[in-house]
C-alpha cells in the first residue's frame, strides 16, 4: 500500500507546478528574467521539468513514508505531518527572500505548488497507509 500511495500521490502532485507556476502565476515569471538560468530563459525547460517531477516524487514519497513510519492514524494526522514538512523549507525561502532578488509572486506560486503537493501526499497517505 505504501508503494501504491507514493505512485498515486506523486502522479497527482505532478500537476501542482503546472497549475501554480504555469497557469495561475504565469505573468510573474517575467518580472526578473535575469535570475533564471540561461536555458530556462531560452525556453529549454525539459531537463528542469524532469528534475521537478523526480524531486516531487521524492517529496511525496517522504511524506507517505513519514506517515507510515510514525504510524499516523488517519487523514488529519497525515495532513498535519505534511504541513509540518512544508514549514522548514518555507521558512528558508522567506529568509532567502530577504537577501536574494526573487519575485514575491513566483515564490508564492512555488510555495503553493509545494504545499499542494505535500498535502496531496498526506491525503493519499491518510487514506491508504494509516
């Protein structure tokens, strides 16, 4: 069940970057073009997209495995764990935002995408693993 939960959550979570960065906050990506890697500015995004999918599967696997490891009991517990997993990198990004030129809306879009990805993992883990 754990492996199935990882595959389902990872597959569903792939859409979060597309939704938040590609659809909802698309215009914000052009605010600071100099901060993007040259390949991304030139629209060579396939390697970055592959890495995003792979890292997304790692993150969703981490949440599912964490829920299984701590023997979380139900959807609420797994969603709470997913939210806690989100907090540490969110604090890092907000700190980095103070020193590095990042567009607030791009950072918000990425944050919402990752929060959605982790909550999807928590929900699937709560339904299938606990």
